[in-house]
C-alpha cells in the first residue's frame, strides 16, 4: 500500500508491505532452515528518493524460532533478498549510494551531496559507513610499484601499486626500509619492484624480496637530473641574461646617465657596492661582511652578485601586461590633454581592453612626473626555466626558445656541457640502450660541476637498477595518474584525514573508477 505524508524534513512516500511466503527461512546464526513462526514485527527502511520525495518502506516480516538446539540464537528475523540486510535501516540501493558518495567526497562533502538527493545524514555517519566498507582482497602483484608522497610538511608516506593493473594496494605513514621489507615478507611473490632512487626503498626491497628485480623508475631519474640541472643554472645565474637578444639601440644620454650617481639613492648604492665587493674580493664570506657592514646577509648577497651598482638600483624590467597594446593610445590621449585615469579607463573598453582601472592608473603615473610610459621589457630566464629548456627534447622547443637556448649555451660553457650530458642520457632512454652508461657516468664525474658529480655518485651505487630502468619497459610512468589522484583526495579532506581513512579512500576510489570509468581504459595508459 502506498501512503503519502509529510514530516519535519518534507514530503515522504510511504510504502507498507508484508511478507506472505510460508517458505522456510535460513537462520542468521547457524543457517539452518526454519518454518516455526514466533511473531511479526515491522522494519522501517529508507530507500532512494523518487521525484524529489523521500521513500520509507514499512515492511512487516516474520520472526521465527531456530529449530537447531545447538544454535545460540533462539529467534531470528527473516531477510528479504535485495531489500533488507541485517542491522541495516537502509535498502541495499540507498546504502550503495551512501557508500559511493562517501568514497568520492568523504565526510562533509558527502553529507552535503546526500542532502541534494534527499538523504539526511551527518558527516560522521558518512565517514562511519565509509570505514565499514571492506577493502578488496589483496592479491600479491608480480610487478610492484613503490612510491612516496607527502602527507603534510616534511612527513611522507609510502604507496604500493600493482604496476600491471594500476590499482593501489595499500599505503602507510613513513618511508622506512623496515616497514617495506616486512610487507614484502608477508606478501611473497613479487618478481619485479619499480621504485625511485631512495636508499630506504632499495634496502627494504632487498631485505623483504631479495630475489625481486629492482628497476629504477625513469620518471624519478629524469626528475632528479632536472633538479641538478636547475642547481647548475642557479650557480651560473650571472650567465642567464645572455639568453636575451641584444637591445636594438642605446642612446648616449642613457649610457652617460648610467655611469654617474646623481641621486641620493644612487650614491648610497654605489658606496655599498664598492664596500661589499672590496670585502668579498679578499675571500671573506657573506655572513662576515654582513656583520662588519651592519647589513642583512641577503643584502650582501644581492650586491655581491651584481656586476655594476646600477643593477642594484635599477627597477626590474616590467612584465608584459594586457594593457601594453593600448599604451600608444594612452600617450596620444595624454598629449591631447586628457589626464584623468578614470576617463581613460572608461574609454579603453571601446578599444577592446577589459582590465582593471588600477592598471591604467599605474600606467599613466610616470606621465604625471614628466617621465615616459614604462615600456615592457623582457626579464632574464630563471634557473627553473633554463633547466626546463635543457631537459626538453630539441624538437619540442619553439623557435624563440631554441634561439635563446643557443645564445645561452654559446655564452656559458658549463651549461653547454650540462646540456650535452643530458642529451646523451636522453638518447640512452629513447634507445633503451645502457651500453654508453659507464662512459656517461665518467663524463658526469669529470665535468667538474658539483651538482652533477653528486648525482653521479648516487647513480653508481644503484647501477644495476639504473641499467634495468634504461632497458626495461616496466616503469611507474603509468602510475603517476593514480598518484596525482591520491593527492587530490588528500587535499579534499584538507589534510585532516588520518592514514586509515586516506588508505580506505585511495583503495576504494580506484576500484570505483574501474566500475564507472569516465571513458574506456586502454592498455597504453
């Protein structure tokens, strides 16, 4: 029977039903069938909403005696397959919705989403239902991926992935060798272990699965080299402006003005520049010079890196902005006598400008002081940008990037040597050929670049795994997508989730994605 009513939470569709089958029901304690009726009672079950209205099923079921004398249960309630479960006041359909929403959105977000579909549950209840979900049975993979991730601050965790199915297996706090070795001993059968260059993971795999083949992951190899290239570029920061094209013209007035200190700030900068360089040239450290001159160590470092005192007082080149195409129009209107930034900003939308008034106000500020408009000027590339140029394949460079990199490498022999070493290693990865590796490691050590010498020592210690990483197709590259998804899941919970909850969501959400894929999953992913 169907009944429509209204309660404090809104309209409710009530369904009244009863079981009429005289068939025997299985005891929930021992499983023995029984037809001996004791009584009836009504169960109140919540079901998925229909038409924006909550659904409540009032189901009358039999309570039966258990006819097995050895069974600890005296009576039990019959269960209706597909509609009821023991100790559950939600139908399996609604329970599955609650669990899957909890997996996807966790507690607070899950509770809000459930209210949209007319299911009123607190965030604590959603989390409780999520933690009650059983994890899929863990099958020891033949190819295991081991990776680390940041939990918060300097605290890291370890993530284990089945490299064949790309499904996460488990995770825990810390990245020590003992815990990894204990897990491998408890789950024998791993034949290949893909990992980064961490010494802890290397020792843990050797202790827990000594017969497993260790493979150094290409992604982490390339990431480590990229960081060392950035360190080399940072050490040669003075060479980076050479990547910019030469200025088209320099006027004699500007050159002459740059050699004299006319203002008080210029004279102060010149005195500091001469004092700092006089002390630095004697071989003293930045800290001792800072103590002597009464300056901050960063100020001393800034003056020591400068080649002329003008570099210290000169304003940094302005970055290009959306207002640059309209600077000529602003100059024209200023010459015509319109000096109101508000009026100029109101005129610019007709020309296509959609930016903020403040940018227009700052642009015309030099005109009020009798100075020309501040034209955009290119800044020297940063060490990170130069490292990206060097590690990127040449055929992927834009013509402008290729030209700048060429000028920079011609100017700085150290960066040219670094570029040559990186391209040699990239050729080994592309060809899956580790034959040139010994010669490449010797060149890396003999190059005289401290960041590269340090990584050469680490690569020699892990040479067997490095060779496997170059020659074998087994890599963690395909596991980076689940790794990034795990970061998103951690951030959704705002860093407040403990490791058990994070493990529950990471494992279950991966299987849930397999059940409801966004698109067909191909073998190349």
